[in-house]
C-alpha cells in the first residue's frame, strides 16, 4: 500500500482487511471488505511512502479472497 500524504490528523493504524471463503459452495463473501472483516496488521511506520504487508493465503486453501487497504485517523475517520 502507499501513503501519498499525511494531513493534519495523525494516522492511528493502517492495515489490510480481507474476506474469504474456503470453497465455492459457501455463501458469497464480501467483495468490499471493511474493518468488520479479517485484518492483516502492519507494523510499518505510519509515514509517507510505499509499505509492504505480506500474508500467505496459499497455505490457507481459500477458494476466494478479497482484500483492500485502509487507514484509520486518530479522530476515528476511516479511509479505504
């Protein structure tokens, strides 16, 4: 993920959220995951630039995985 600029409100956290299903017989998953879905926590510094977050989904044998980055400001605002 990439943080382009940091404004006046500090970044509290940035992570990857994802949703998945083990097989295609399971009900449809959320194709736009939110913070209510599963998270991959980033330990990267909250600074401008590109940040790498790695998760091994292949060993989990998921049929489908949807993911997206988000950040949460210290005022509670969430940006995907």
